[in-house]
């Protein structure tokens, strides 16, 4: 019983508790601490590999040196509060791991502050939810390499496995891990929006019932659309509500909340001048969904959607999975382009093939699409955009007609599909050798003397437009 623990976990909620159990299952002796005695009690009786504590001092003393303490607490002030409580008990060379969804700039600041005291700080993105934490998540660690090597055996043991490879890899220095996790969540927002678009078009446009919707998503999950989000969507439509006897999805209020990672992705992309319109619209549509009272009033005032004809539905159902595949690829392209730019501007030196590979298992956005994406970055490690990969370009060009048909059908019947529309707009814009930005530059110079560049001469020019 005097054997020291390999790692300690602060925060024994759903994620922290299940990660700790995962480590214990892999024969690591671990310690758990939470201010909530009830959460500590939930870990009682799980065997000799787990020790629980109700005080910080005893908890830290149970860890082998150099000590490793992992936090799974809400982002923001709770993280700083835990660090404050831990510091009196830690010494130089010890390591704190933040496994929550902290904003990457906060992670950079904490790393610099703790480094002054000789304490390592790792920011680790963890994806997979409760099931992933318990049986194998995807993990994205960033920070001091020395600290990563200390915990590497544990993380590789508990991570999801795909083709015999653990879905965890060192992302890079600084806040690389939390940055990659933020973009992961941004892509997640985008894909969920695309799936919601498809659902809306089939439900209101095609009048499919929940059994039919479940069957459609089950079918799609057996194709190259196979993925966690498509699979759970099929399951969702089958779930009954015990209170009403209806399908549970139909009694859930149509208001979608967010915790910030999608918004951070959009904000950061704007700061780095990287267009991610499908992620942007996914964030905006969650905000729009909260305007429930206004939407009901507008529906009564402005009217609503129209149901399609039977013949149109049959044709469209064959095009929808191809359109959805294209939309998902384009969303991944936007997210990976953001990682490409951030890798240089933030000094992360990211390996995008490695990022794609660890997302193939355990995480929320795991899907069959990640195989061709990892192949693309293996062939061209410095690829600035997936749309420039020949194989990806071919996949999109063969589905372009389907994406257009689905968007056009939705527009014709008043069904909002903003995710699919933004993906198509991005695709068309990115492949345009010429864009009407020259007119915008002329307008800016007209009203604000901002200047413009010419196609036939170097330099910046200004015109007195009214003379």
C-alpha cells in the first residue's frame, strides 16, 4: 500500500473519473482528488490501483517524483484555482497537466508563469466524451517535450487504438495541444451543422419520419460517410422518451448551446486571416437558434418551408450523402488550413498527418474521411489546403453536382442549409482564379483613400475618384 502513484487526477467528474479508471485498468497506480466528497466516493471500491483523497497535501504526497498532476476541471478560473492549491505542495521538475478545453492563450500564459518556478505545464486536448475517456480517447498533448516523455507511456496505453497505433501524439511546444483541440471542436461544430442541414431537408422538405431518418443515417454509416457523429445520429432517432412515448429527439427544444471552443476557433481564424466560413456559420446558427421567440414570430409573419414532390425526394436522397461527404471534406479543409497557418505563426511546427491520424479513433470527429486526409498530408506535409491535394480534389469534383443540387433544392423550398451553402461558397471561391475583390478595393479607396494594388505595376496607388 506504500507504493507511490504514477499520476494524480484533480476533478473527478465524468471525464476525470473515467480517465482515472482507464489508467487503473491498464495497471497504473493512480490517485484521485476532488473537493466534492460525493465524487470521491464514486471511485470507492475500484480496487488497489486507485487511491482517493479529500485533501491536497495527502494527494500530492502519494505521487512518485517527479510528480504529475492532471486536472479535468472547467476552463477559466477553476484551472487557476487548482494550480494555486497545488503549488505549495509541488517542487521543481513536477508537472501539471490541464486536460480541459482551456483557451490556448491562457495555456501559454500558465506555461510561462509556472516555468519561472521550474514546474512543467502540459496542455492536453482530450476528445471522446465519457465513453472515450473510459475506453480510449484521442489526446493532443502540447508543452515541454521533457514533460510529455514522462507521461507518454500512460497516455499511449489509455488512448484509443487504430491499426495498432495509439490515438495520441506530441503536438508541439507551448499551447499546441489545446490549439489543435480547439480546431478539432471547430470542425466538430461544422460537421454537426452539416448533419443538421441534412436532417432538416429530409424532415421538413421530404417529410421523412424518425424511423426513415434512422434508416438513412444507418445506411450512410456503412459507406465512406462512416463516423461517430453519423452513427450516433442514427441511434438518436430511435430513442423513445419515457415521459411521452414519443421519440426523444422530437421533444428536445430546438435551441443549441455552446461552451466557447467553436467561437474561439472562429475568432482565432479571423485573427490569423484564415477563412473558415462553415465553422463560422455553425457558431452563428447556434446563436440564432437561441432566438426562439423571435423565430416563432417571424415564422407566423413571413411563412415557412414547402414540402417537395415525391419524385424530387427520391432523386435527392441519392445525392444527399455525396453532398454531405463533400461538405465534410471542405469543413476539414478549412480546419486543417487554420492549423497550417497557426503552425508557423505560433511556432508549433505541427505534423498535420499525425493530427489526422490521431483523430481517426476515440474523438468526436473520427470518421472514414480522415484516412484520405492523412494520406494527403503524408504525401505533402506542408500542404496549405486539402483542396490542393489531387485525390481530394477529384473526390470533390465528382460530388460537386450533388452538393449544388442539394443546396438548390433546399433554397427552392425555403429549407435553411447554411452549412452546406457555406461549404459550397468556400469551394467555389477557393477555386476561383479571379474574385471581385478589386471592386471592394476600389470602394475602400473611394471613400477612405485606403489605396489599392495594380495588376500591371508594383506598389500601392490612390485615385481621386470624383475628379
